[in-house]
């Protein structure tokens, strides 16, 4: 099921790229919005509910697609991943700055508190994640303005997953080093108490 959902998440961008290659941006925008609607319906049927991020993303695609349709400019539709990335990154950063981060809160509600990673390490991890999303959002905004639609489609789909994998691998290495340092520091503090 997750494989099918993974594949269908590519469809609005790929379909938009195909339509823009052969038709005017107005038609490509309508096609992209229709595929985004199908994606929402698919999620509802297969997952039994639509995630709030999916809903927000659909309404953003609908709004930008409408602007592209009336302006007959594809740039509006292509700004969606940039706006989404900056929005997600800003929300994650807001949660970190106003208390516990979203990821920490989710982990806290799902697992045993004794098995939780330290808050300070999770806060840094979530800060890195927020910066990654903001950075990729800014990058996608630049791609929308200065690259071809084919390049935009690559970075919106497969390119995003490839960059995310590299980011996660780097973060896993950082987490391992940070946890080791944290345990060493805690051990030193315990020894000093005796």
C-alpha cells in the first residue's frame, strides 16, 4: 500500500510536466490540480482518512493552480513545493522555539519516557530538520524561477527523496556521535558526584 501511495504522490508533478510540454500552462495547471484531487481521494480510500498536511497541500495546489490558470503562467503552480517546504520548516522551528519540538512530542506520546532520547539532542535534530525543509523550500523556489519544468519535476519528486536520504544519513551519523558524547558527559557527572 505504501508503495502505491509513494508512486501516486509523484503524479501531479509528472502530469503537470507532461501537459506543460505539449499544452499551454493553463491546461497543465488544471491537470495538476485534478491529479492532486485524485491523490486526496486515493488517500481517503486507502488510508481511511486524509492527513491534515495532505489537505493543506491540496488547497495550496488548488490556489496556485487557479492563479496559474487565470494568469496562464506555470510559475504559480511550480511554487507549491517551495512554499510547502518553507511552511513545514517554519512550523517545526516554531514548535522548537516555543517548547518541545513536534517530533519529540510525537515520540513522547508513543513511547516509554525512559526510552526517549534526551530532549537537547532531539531539539537539535528537529532544528536541523526544520532548516533542511526551509533550505529545500528556498531551493525549490529558485528552481521554479530559473530551471526547466523537467528539472523542477525531478527535484519535486525523486530529487527530493534522494536529498532527504543523504540528509538522514548525515543526521544518523550526527545522532550517533551526539548520543555518545551525551552518555560520556552523563557518566562524568555521575563519577564527580561520588
